[in-house]
């Protein structure tokens, strides 16, 4: 399954090209994305992260080869109930809000 980094107002999520929706039900910090990529792809996955983050900051999405922007992905999302389309306002609120219990802090890192 291919995943891309999506970005909105300093918050991230990961986009599934298979599901046409974000992988996580709430937003992520940059550090959380880095931890996920390290766990899934190892140090090789971390090598391309600076470029991927740069592109995500420019267009809202790091999907260079398809030319997508975050607006393009939201327009074609299937993130609603039973794979239905979710409206932009609802999408942004749900997938780019970081739930406090998920924040990584120095106190809860191991």
C-alpha cells in the first residue's frame, strides 16, 4: 500500500492510495510521522523524509509523481462512512486535529 504525507496548518497525516483516505483518525506531529516511517521503512525511509516534508508544505501533499495537491485528494476522498466522500470542512477537522492523548512528549517517550 502506497502512502503519502499530507499537511495542513502544521499538522500531518498519511494518505493511503489504496483507501483514498488518511491512515490515522486524527492528525500527527512531524515527530509522529518520523516514528511511523522509521518503524515501517527503517532508516532508508527516513532518507527521503526531508524532501517529502518540503513538498507536503508546498502543496499539502508529497505526491510528486501524480501532481496531487491536498485539495485534489480531499475532492476524491473516500474517508466517510462505508467509503463515502467526506466534505472538506469535516475532513480537515477530523484528520488534522491532534488528540492530546496522542502527543509525544519527553515524559512519555521510551
